[in-house]
């Protein structure tokens, strides 16, 4: 629990946010699918943490790599963490940046937005624009998104013998709910 509070403090400090305009997420869901010719691999995490400043539309999110569950076998999960994602060396994936559209996230409604920022997976940061659907209600904000991640872009190497079992393009889905900071 101490680690959770430390991470949120770092996120808030990094974004230079004012308390009344910060929305926090502590249990966002991230799913990924590798749909290769010989094998379908699915895993998910319910441990995404993050924050959005609704005044300047900045955001920062993080998911711990070892928090993913649901692989076809425990051996597959071990290979994911040790051989491909190198989770001890690169323990987190992050996305930080700014919402491009000039929208007022304090006004209830549904918005299609583009989040522009640095997506860092496997220690490799890439500038990305990711489309999201944002639902602003009272009192929270829900975000839904889906996007591809290419293994080559993130310098994740797959042995040639396994290229029919692991897709070079991983589909990622994100669902998260943010609540106003109390």
C-alpha cells in the first residue's frame, strides 16, 4: 500500500497538478491479445494506476508488467516475464502526455479524443497518438481505448522458431475509471 501512495505522489508531482482538478485511477484494466497463426495468447491486469489533470489535460499512467494474469500456462507467463518483457529490468509500462483536443473534462458527456504522449514498454519510449473514448459523468471519468503495439518498435525479440506462436502485433485494450482526488 505504501508503494501505491508513493507512485500517486510521484504522478501528481510530475504533472504539477492542483488537488481539486486531479482525477485518479488505482485499478484500471489492461488486456492484451497475441493472435498468431498457431496460438492465441491473452492476459490482463487490473492494476493500472494513473492521473489526469482536467485543467491542462495532462495524464500519466503505469501498469506493473508482472501484474498480468491469464496466460495459457504458468510456463507461458514465465517466458513472458523473463524472456520477452524482461520484467526485472523493465518492471513497468507507462503512458504520459496530453490530450490534444481542447475539451472541458468537467462537463458531462462523451468525447472522442486523441491522447498524445510517450508510451514506454520494455524500456523503450515511443511517441504515440492513441485514440480514446472518454465518458465524463458525475463524479468520475471513464476511458476506453484499443491500439496495437508492435514488438519490433519496443525491441522485444521473439525467437524465429516461435514466430508462428507469438504475433508481431499485440492488440491492447484499456478500460479505466478515474475519480476526483479527495
